[in-house]
């Protein structure tokens, strides 16, 4: 009977190494929270105290103070389901990555259109939500030799039109 009780407590006890790894993992997730924008942080729905700690850590630039704040965030993370937060963080990060890829693809299309890629122009004009006439006019305006701010302005207008039409 005594041996059974000893086995039960041994199974329930978590080693110090595991505790340290869990604390380090929580602190790493806390560091990832610092890199998020305010909107992304709001999407996670974290507790107000943790959110305040993250905002304070963002403002800290001294290495020691920032390190202590990260340790505090790690301590607050013990009260949070870290695995669930990691899943939510992965989803938010994935959305941001997809938006970045979309942004870069549209930039690439704009650059190709400006360099004279007629095949891409016809491909994009074939999109159902694309206004062919406006697309051709913006490409023509952006290709026209201009110097200074007018050339950049036409390129930005083409980019904005592509981004609005492709979304």
C-alpha cells in the first residue's frame, strides 16, 4: 500500500527541468507577443494585466529592465493556457504572413506592368472584378516618362488599384 502511494506522488511530481522548460517556453511566447501589432494583440484576447505588461515591455529599451519585464511576462503566462495562446499566435502570424505575401505579389505585378509585361496586363484584365479601362489607363500613366514625384505617384495609384481590385 505504501509503495502505491509513493508511485502516485512520483507520477504527479514534475521535475525542475520540466518546470524550467515550461517557464522558458512561456517567456518565449511572451517575447513573440512583443512583436505583434496592437491589432494582432487584441485579436488574441489575452488578459488585461498581461497586455499591459507586454505594452510596458515594448517601451523598455534598457537590456536589464526589458529582461526583468520579460521574466514578469513569463510569470503572468503561468496563469494562461500557453498551448492555446501559441495556437492563436500561430494563426495571427499566419494571417500576417499571407497578407505580406499578397502585398509583395501585387508589388511584383506592378513592377512587371511598369516594365512592359503585356501578358500580365492581359491576364490581370481578365479578372472578373478588374476594370480593364482603368487598369490600362493607370498602366499607361505609370509607364509615361515622368520624373520625380509624378512617376512615383502614378506607380502608387496603380498599386492601390491592383490591391483594391484583387482583394
